[in-house]
């Protein structure tokens, strides 16, 4: 069941390949005119009766639709760009051209019927498109959807005799009804499961892409559920320098862009007076926050622990152990145990919350403050989370238990800490989030350990090793982590650090960060903190699995259902033509 849920999530993320940017409207106009001239050239050679067929019935309707669709959509309070209006017009012109060519070339005696079918078909296509990208309420987009077909119908009145005058409106009704049923079928499964409309959700998604709208969060809140999650932090104090918090929230920085907790690391960091490093805990997309406002609950929970902090100026040297494919760097700092895990060069993706929670509970026999970090630093070909009960989950748990067994025998010494923050000159499209680079160096008994945190969503395979090898020329031990911020991607998580900006380009900045953190080393005290974040509204395990299943089922059946409806509409169109002739 867990594997099926993972595969469903992967299928949803793979839909990102269907997202594209509409070409500029001048290009669409050129294509539209060329298509109309093609019909005009063919019809001119066939008969004087069909002269100006391409101009009156293709070019003019397409241009009218291009010019009027955007204002009509704006009137109903929605947004649509000129580029999208032009793309829709030229696409429908292409469909009507292909259908009409059948009549011009092979079935000239039925040309009026075929052209009427073309007009009905593009009415349905425009209706489906506009309810998807503009407004899910069909009654509000009927006029923008009908405008191209209606203008083509007026042009056709100058070309075709009866029964075209009566036939075309009937076919508008037939095809419009067919596509309306199709829209209802798309909407119905999600509405029955979650009381949300699939096309309304799609409207919100398009609005997020175009103008940054957060209306999608309303849908997530409807399907969300409350969770009670621990958040472990280590507070550092240094005389005369800014304090530092290394915190590990066990919610997921998703689902995408600025929606939900997509920018969790940067927003969480801004809510404290101290410098804050936000590492990636154990959480999959099931633990996405439904809205940005939920982040405040994490902040409040961490702040409540301040009255119980017990600072101490000692720590232990860091140690690395391996268990199967898992490598674990652990270090006792004050009364907390910090553990950073990775499977690199094997792919390292999200760890299920239950894995992390089991590790925390097991570690409580040693100390209440177990900071377990998923370094999230090696992406694979497919995005698949690590689930409880698997061999890999057992390796994580076993490695952590080995670290717990060393708690009593660890030798403590005076603690020194150095920190630096370096904004990077790369944007989200390059795989780098708003924070950039943070480096924490911990020195104990002469051993220096560098914790390097890049604000990004995973790392390209091999990038972690290349960076770490360079860092190890300056310190004794190091790990490279990412925050898993989702502002660097819209749907797919495949925009990792090191893909668009190669490691060789990042290394000079990281070297600079490590050098500055080493120069910043000074005596410090540290205190562990475990916050109980109560009532945080997340997506929820069952909801995300059910949502994925419904969407994938719709995608599988929408093509055969659409084909059947179109075939039925064509058959009814022929019957109507025969009855009117």
C-alpha cells in the first residue's frame, strides 16, 4: 500500500511535463492566418461558391476570438493573457481546419455538415479549456467559449445554403452538452471524495502560476488534518556574538512554490531574532502544511521551550558510522544528540515521519533532545520516499541505535562554534532558494566538524561527494545538507542543487563560507530543545493517497470517455443532417 501511494505521488509529479508557456500572440496570429489561407487556396480551386471560405470562416473567427476572449474573461473577474487567448484561438482554428479538410478533399457534398461539426467541436474544446484555466462555472464562460464558433457560423451563412442555418445551432447544442457531461465527469470524483471541484482546483493552480494566488491553500485546508509533531532544536549562545538556532521541523517544505509550506525554511528563519538554520527532518509530502500561516504554530512551539533551556559549554567529538547504505554523522552537543543521515551516493529522498519518530522515541532513553536530520543530498531518477518496514528504514534505525549506545561513553570537552551565512548569486530557477548557504563549524578537542546547509531541494548525484571532498581539506569531518525548500520547483522536485549550477561553481562560495565560519570560532554554550507542535494542519496520509488515486484514475479514463462522447456527437450530427435535408 505504501509503495502504491509513492507511485501515485510520482505520477502526479510527472504531470509537470504538460505545463508549458504559451507562445507570443504575434506567432499565433501568423499561424492562424496561414491556416485560413490554406483553406482559402483549396476552396478557391474547388468552386466559386467557396471563395472567401477561409477568410470568412477561419481567419476572421479566429481573430475575433483572439481579441474578445481576454476581455470577456476579465469581465467575469478572472485573468487570461493575450498569449493564451491567441493560443486557444489558433489551436481551435487548427482543429477546425483539419476537420474541414476532410470535407474539402474527400466528402465535398457533405462539406456543410463537416464544417458544422468542426464548429461544434471547437465550441466544446473552448468550453473545456476555459473552465479549466479561467472559471470552473460553465455558465460564466459559455459566451467566451462560443465566440469563435458563432463568428464562424455567421461567415458560413454566406457560403452554405440550408440546412446549415438550422444544423449548426443544433450541433452547437449537441457538442456543448457532450463536453458539459465530460466536465461533470471530471469534477464528480473529487467532489464526492473531498467536496472540492477538480476544475476549480485547476483554476486555482493556474492562478498560482500566473499571479501567485494562494487560493489553492483553501483546497488543501479542506482535505487536511491536524497533526502533533516534535521539533528538535539546539540553541547556541556566544559572548558578544549573535545567537544561533539549529532546528529540525518534522513537517515537509511543500507542496510547491510559495503554496503551503513551500518556503518553510526561509519563513521560519525570519521569525526569530537569532540566526536560524532549518534542516530537513523526517517528513514526506503527506506532512505538507496546508498553508503558510501554519508555520507560526511551529514558531510558537519552539519559543515556548525557551523557559526550560539548560545551557552547557561542553560537547563531544563527531563520529561517523555506517549501516548498510546509510551513513550517519552524530555528535553530542550539550544535552542534545545531533544526527545527520545520508545514503549518498545511493539516492536519498524523504523519510517517512514514522521512521524519524521511532528513532526519537528510542533515543529518549538517553536524552529528550534527539535531533535527527535527513541530509536530503542525493536525488535519483525517480522520486520515492523511504517508508517504514523497509530494509532501508531498518538501516536508518539500526545506525541511530549504534549512536545511542555511545551516549554514556562519549568524552565531553569545551565547545566552540563558528557560523556564517552567505547569500548566493543564483535564483530559484537555478535550484537555489532564498537563504542561500549557511555553514556551522563545531570544534571539540581540536576536531572541527562542518555542517553545511544549502537552501535547495536535494542535490544532483555526486555533487555532495565533490563538495565534501573539498571541504575536508579544511576540517576534520563534514556533511552537506539541503533544506528541501520547494520554492525552486512548481510540481516536480527535480531541480536539485548542482544540476543547473555545477558543484565546481558552488565550491568557491562554500570554501569562503567554511573559512569565515572557522575564523568566527569562539567558546559557546548549547541547549537542546524539544517542542511539541500541536494542531498543525497537514495534508494527511489518507488524503494525499486518495487524491493521487482519483487524479490518476481520471487521467486513465478521460481519453476513452472523451472519444466515446465525440463519436456519439458525430453520429447524432449525421442523424440531424439527414433529418433536415
